[in-house]
C-alpha cells in the first residue's frame, strides 16, 4: 500500500488535533472540563448500578400487573389460552402405557 499526499495530510492534521487537544486539556479550563466529565460519569455509573438492583423487582411487578390486567379485562382469556395450549401440546400424540405424563403448566400464573 503506497502512502500518498492525502494520507500524509490526514496524518498531520490528526497529529495537530491531538496536540491541540492535549494543550487544551492541560489548561485550567481543560482540567475543569475533565473533572466535570469524571463527576458526571461517576453519577451515571452509580445510577446504573442502582437501577440494576431494581430490575428484578420491576419485572416481577410488571408480570403481576400484566396478569391482573389481562384477567380483569379479558376474564375468558385464561380458559382460552389453556384450551389453545391443550390443542397444540395435548394433541400431538398419546403417551405410551407405563410412562409418566407431566402436568401442563398454568400459562397465566
């Protein structure tokens, strides 16, 4: 791969931008900017860690509210889903004699 003038100019401009950024960050304003960024990053990190601890509780609450809402707005939904489940799972064949049949789980609890 040959190095042409466009590549060389891009490298020089990038190096110049790096030097300018370094000079700015060494100034008083740059140090203040870095401290502000560090503070904001630490605040976001602690907020994210707190949120991670709350996620399981949130999904349990969401599951319970969703099931309650479904049962209250569509009272026949549970029976419908049980029948539908039986059609797909129960109708695939019969169990051989002597084998244990596991009960079907309740789809909405």
